[in-house]
C-alpha cells in the first residue's frame, strides 16, 4: 500500500469545552469517535461513497496552547505518521496537507504546524468500488507546548454514506491545501523568480496583490532526509517584492544540490500555493 492545568478561568472554560467535544458522539456514521490522547484527540471522517476514489480526512483537536506538526516540522518537531495497511478494500491513501503556521519553537528557531484544530484530507483509492470499504489508521504524532508529548491512536471507519454529513467539512479542508502553481503565474500571491547565488545561497522573489499581507515561504527537498532551513525574509528588496533567502544546508551526506527537485510552499493572507522547481 502506498501511504502518501489551566492558569486562569478563561483557559479552564476552554479546556472544559474541549473535553466535551472529545466525548461527543460521532455524527451519524460518517465520523469515528474521538480517540483522546495527551492534550489532543483524533478521529477519521468519511466523505460520500461514490466511485473508486473517495475523500476522507484525519481530524485533530488540540488543547489551547498546544500544537502539532506539518509534514516538514521546521527547526524542531516530529511530523505525523500514518499507517493504513490494515484497511479493507483500500489500494492507496494519499495524505493532503493544509498550509501550516509558523511558531517560535522556544529554542531560537521556528516550527511549522497547526494549533486548535485541523483536518488533513485523504484521497483513498479503493481496490473494488463495488465492495465495502473500511479505513483503519494508526496515527503517530507529537503535541507540543513547552514540552513535547508523543501520541499514538488507532482508529477505523467504514465508508457507507451515499451523501456524507462530513462533505462540507472535507471540502473546507481541501480549500486550505496549497494549490499547485508555476513560477510567474498571475495569481494574487506568486513567486516571480528563484536564483541561486554562489554555492549555497538561494533567493526567492515573491509578489502579492496585497502588500500588507504577512507572507511565509517554506522549502522542502526531494526526500525527507533533506533538512533545509526555513527561508528568511530579507529587509532589502526591489519595490513591490518580498525577498526570501535560504542556504543549501542540511543536505544528506555526499549530496549535490544541482538539479535537485525542491518544493516551495508560499502562504500569505488566505492564499497558499505550492511550486515544484529544479535547482540550477
């Protein structure tokens, strides 16, 4: 299978409300019960049953002040891992990742991930569209505040509804996944140019329709063992341009960057785009 203690009254109320959410029963049969872990809970969502490729989701709820991580966690952290191998009539599952937020990691760097709640959409390919499907997932993830705590949950959910009550939630989650784009595309937020300077420095020029938007740029290498730094926003740039820079550090041993396939994720305002490039 391919597997792509409250400090004041307000926080006490928030924790109590979160506990109620964790204990609430699943709506109809389109969501599994919440599986509660340390400072968090997780469950599966099922979209409508139609065709051989289905839409589902993994939903996380986090206590106030706690976060979990994106597929690339930044300067510190552990990305979630998923095992769907015990599922019935499932050929492949692809995890889609909403655009992350950037947090101080408490050690002078930044981590990338999610707070409060997030749904990671799943594209699920059935082996046989006419037979029952049950998705079973073992989810291993970390939640962090000042300290990090590992969590593991085993959850399962059959896909049975012709019209799921979770379709709107899954559609909203899909809208938060960065859209594919190419350099120079006329989007309201786009990368205009990528240049390599010398042996190790790369600059990325970004333009946006709203110059007041806060913009973040994240970079990933071709394989998970690349640990490229989070790009830094430079103070000096041409008028109308937000310029970022990162160094080609954190490469696997004996790896040359020339021609490497990099993924750039650009997030600003309510927009997020993903660019695949080959490094010169």
